[in-house]
């Protein structure tokens, strides 16, 4: 019963934020959510320790404890900023988003789409994905992505309503993936995160020099459909300014064994992940274990 009450309270807290946050201007909202991020950093010891561990993996032994702590604290700010952006997403206009997002490498997406098989796009929980997806939708592409379920179901439905308010299509990550294939057949974009293994499958790869279990659905979908892989990521340049970067596409090789073809696709994804995260590890909004040695048991 206590768990049910906490879930219900969380749902109503999100609903209240959804009503109030869009009324808060950015010059007030971002500092306010920075305070919220600081509170979360101090109170959530498990997430704080995991973010520090993740940053250690990225930076290596050369990183001092003071640097890791400073970057980890900043990570909680960026996570809080993302919530502020999510709550005000339905009220943002096309003009606002066009001003907020600077896009680099869009010609790489267009070249991949010109092949006529849609695009399997992968990214990291990095920067701000909600605003950048809106900017992509404004360029005329249809996008479908799997989303993790949260409890209670009413909260999942509410978050889905927020995230799909500008035309994005979400499907449950634990459900059938047929809609991703249909999106590709229609010439759209099927987006699958490359850095968080939500449903416990995936594959083990070398990631920043150590064994990590990462999702592999993006590569397997590209192998199945022949669609090109594109790695794209966003970076928060300032509190309400973002840079979206799209790398040249990769095609899964036709030659070689299935294992070799799969390895080539994963190598492209891992290289993109490392490139984005290494430059600004504080913007990597992952608070769960990624590397094998960090996982319980």
C-alpha cells in the first residue's frame, strides 16, 4: 500500500509540475531546477555514487576525485534541466525550437534517407533529446522510439503525452518492435538508445577500455531491414541552447559472417558513443550501472 501511495503521489507531483513549470520563464526555471538537481545529488547516494563511477570509467585513472565530484554534481543539474524542458515542451513554438537548436550534419541524415530504407538512428542519454527530437520533426521526418515503462501506468501515460505532444511516436520498450519496422518501410526514423540496456539483453563490448553490456537492438534492426545506421547526439551549449550533431551513416556490410557484420555495426555505435561522452561526460544522464564490474553479482 505504501508503494502504491508513493507512486500515486509521484504521479500527481508530475501533473502539478506539468501545470506550473511552463509558466516559469527560463531565467527563473533553470536556476530553480539547478537547486532541485543539487538536492537530488545530496539525497540520492546510490545515483550519486553511480554517476561518479561512470565518469571515472570515461575519464580513466587520470581524473582526480575533485574533478569527478564536480562533473557528477553538474550531471544532476543537466538531468534536472531536462525535466524542466520536458514539462514545458508542449508549450514551445516552432520558432522557439528553431532558435534554440543549432543542427550540424543534417546532410548526413538526408543522405541516409535518400537510400530509401528509412534510418535506424541511435544516440545516448546525452544533452537534451526531447528538444532535439522536436527540431528533427520540424524538418519533416517521422520518428518512432521505444520508451521505458514507469509506474504507475497513469504516470507513463502522462509522460508519453508530454513527449508525443509535437508528433513523436512512442512504443513500449517491452512490447513488439513491429512498429519500428513499419516506420522504416515508410521512410522514417526508428530511434533506439545505444547506452542503456533497459530490458537486460544486449551484448558485451569494450567501452572506454572495459567490458560493458550495451543495447544491440539498433544494429540487429539495421541488419534485418538493410536500413543505414546514423549516430546522432545533442549537447546543451547553454541552459536553453542546444547543438544537435549527426554523423555520416554506416551500412552493415553484406560480406562476412553474421557475427562479423554485427560487430561492424556495434563498432560504429560504440565509436559514436565514446566520441560524444568523452567530450562532455557531465552531460551523460545515466545513473545506473553500464560496465560489467559495476553490476551487482
